[in-house]
C-alpha cells in the first residue's frame, strides 16, 4: 500500500475529512453485497428485483474500482495503518479481488502509462490497451472489456508484490486467499446464490475494464501530459470522485482527488498545446463520443509514419 500522505495530518483522516465520503461509499457497497445475498436467500425477492440488484452490483464494481479503490491505493484514507488494512480487506471481500494486488498492477500501469509493446513484444503496463493489439494499435474495445479480467495472472502479480515489498506481498497473498476461501465457502453455504451472483460479478469487472479502455483510447503515449484521456462531465466527476480528470492524474499520480479540478485549471493551456484528448461523456460511455479516432495511434506516431513513407518514396523519385 502506498505511503500515507502527510501533507495535512489529522487524528483520523490522513489527507482530508472529504475522504469520509468515498470511505462511507465503500462501506455501503459492502453492505449492499450482504443485502443482495439476504434478498436471494431469505427474503425470496421476485426475480426482477434480484436481477436489478445484480446489475446494480455490477455497476457498483466498475464504479468502486475506478473511484473508491483507485483513490484509496494512491492516498490511503486513514492515519491508522490498521484502519487502512481493514478497509482494504473489506473492499477485497466485497469486490472479489485483492486491493494490495490491485495496487501492484496499478503501479505498473503508471510505470507504463498504457504503453505500446517494446522490441520484446511486451508492455510494462499489464493492462495497456495496446498489450494485445496488433501493429501497435489498441485492441478492440470488445475484447479488452470482456477478456481482460480472464487474463489476470495471480502468480505474476504475487511475484511483482514480492519484488516491491515482502510484507505487502504477504498481505496481498492473505487477501487473495481470503476472498477465494470466502467465495468457495459461499458455494457450500448457498450454491444457488453463487451461480446467480457470479455472472454479475464478472460483468462488473468487465464494466471496470470498459471504463479503463476509454481512459486511454486516443491518448498520446509519447507525451506525459497527454498520457490519459479526460472527461469533464460534472455529474460523472461528482459521483466518481474526479476520475474524469485522467490526463491530469497520469501527469501527477499522487495528487489527491479533491485537487484535480484546480490542477486542471493550472495546466489547461499546456494541455491544449499538447493536444490532450477530451471526451464529453463519462469514460464508461466513451464509445458514445462523436470524436472517437478511427485509429489509436498518437499524433507523434502518425507523424513518424508519414516521414517514413516520404523517405521511402524519395529514392524512387530520384531514379
């Protein structure tokens, strides 16, 4: 887990009391999972209610990962290490994946910034939209959305954790084992609920990857200020705790979510000069943006291709 931000220490919150909002939202998300189970197993709610609750849970996964989880791993909410651990464990059980493991994967994401494959055919960023593409292009939004969760390699993640911090690796393994044991135990307790639950669980993670795809599709991998794609949709940023300021976030990953709007105003001129990509809808609905590029190459890459073609044509013209 990243070190706690000490800029404004307090008795309870590590950075600002505003972090109470995402923290409470994380708790409510966990409570909703319990209510979902109760509605199925004990209240025998009508099928349409259960389906609505299932899709609500799916949406909550995509929302939580990209808002609550995301802000928590960058700037843990509490001054107490124990509270941060407990919150991390609660999130891991509610969402079905380790928060410490997510931190390791996300750290690589910021090291690579959705990079294109190198000479060895690999990307630094394990969740890069170019990792499984062809000819240095982003892969299809369909395959990225529905296959990315299935591509996770827990052994590679654990190895990454061990390289980063042995104690964090132990906690990450504990979280992974914890939620796996919990879900397996739930099959023995109520296998019918789990068979109903798992498709919504999987779809929720797909929604998270759909959001992640448009956070970078059309971004410029050559310029740090333009690595991400931003959306300034007001309601989206209120509900998702400024996740829309993604170009700004990749430019300054440790900046707190409450400072993103102010930071954007400070660098807006530089962003415009660099051609930072901005879409109108929220990232999860990025496919609705009317200005989507036909290709995901950066401006720099397009220029390099044009120069290469012109150089190839010169000898032919001379002969």
